[in-house]
C-alpha cells in the first residue's frame, strides 16, 4: 500500500478546507497513492485552539462530506478525514473513512476526550477497524494516541497493520518546535509515535497541521520504531511512502496476554 500523509495548514473556512482536501486528493492521485490522511477535525478545523471556528452547522458538514466523497471517487484515492459531526448525544470529533470508489466505510469517534476539549465535544464509545484494498487499519485521534496506548493496541490485536493518528500539537503563537526529528528537548510527541509502532509491530502514521510552532512532525513510523519519513515543520506537504506490509506483523500486540494480569 502506498500511503500519503497530508500536513495541511489550518483552513480559513469550511469551504477552504474542502478545497485543500480535494487538492491533496489530486496530488495523491498523481503520486499513485492508495490512501491519504489529513489532520484531526480538519473540516472545519479543530475547535478550542487559537483559531476562530464558525458555529457548527450540520447541514454544511454533510455537504462537505459529500464533496470530498465525490472527489475521492473521482481521483480513485481512499481518504481518512477528520470532521465535526452531530450525534444524538452532542457534537463529536470523528474521522470518516472513504474508499477509493467514494463509499463511506464508516467513522471512528474520539473516545478519550482531553479535559480542554470537553466544552466542545462529547466522547464516543465504540472502536473499530477499517479495510482498504485488503489492508486492515485502525484510527486513534490525537490525545488517544499520546496518552492511551490501548487505542492503538486494540487495532493491532485485531489485525491492523497500520494505525492512522490525525492530531493537532503546537500552534501559531504557542508551542515548541523540535530542532530536529526526535529532539530529546522537545515535547514527547515524536517519542510516543515510536512507542506506538514498536510496542505493537505495526506502522503508525501520525498527521499534524502545518503551524509556525509545530510540536510534532507529520511522520510515518515503521514496525521497528523507526521514522521512515516526515514533513518539515511548518510546511504544507504530502508525505508519500510505500508500506512493507510483511513487516507489519503485529507480533508484540498479539503476544499481549491479559489473562496474566489477574489481581492477586
């Protein structure tokens, strides 16, 4: 599978975000990607950070989903796209998966909500796997992948060979950009990426926004815990890489034995 990880600048509006997604799909088609992933809640942009976001409008969100769905079908590239989405319980931070034929395969909700986002979103309760072109994968959204490694192991134990991790870390005025990838003096995020892949023997694809003070790079981590590629900090770009699926065995995840953790 050839994946594309799209490090995009924060959208100026919902329509601007849709246009950026379509532009990345076109670029992905030109580079023969099978699937691309964009940052967390990219349509309309993550709430509660330093950017101004319009009030939620579910009808406009549905129109945006339809627009990117049609574009995925037009360019023949599967899409992992973060959106705000209304549920019976309230507004949720979700990631939709759309196939290369434009079929909406389903969505993953953000189930572990950080304290600072509780004013904007309600949590979901279900985790699931997706399959595109025969490759099973999971999704962990931002905080989940940093603080709750169980979200990644859930997918790996069920056969996922890659986990996509759309997120937001840093900002335009606040944040600490690493001097280089894996900088020990920078925030822990890139070290956590390595752990999520290495502790499960799968690929971990972490996708951030492009920002002036970006605290983690959009990165692809191999099942051996090595960064095989990243987008430069602060720059918009598409990281394209061919996955060696034979290496994504899930070995360490499969060796996890919860029966050995009985309380004495």
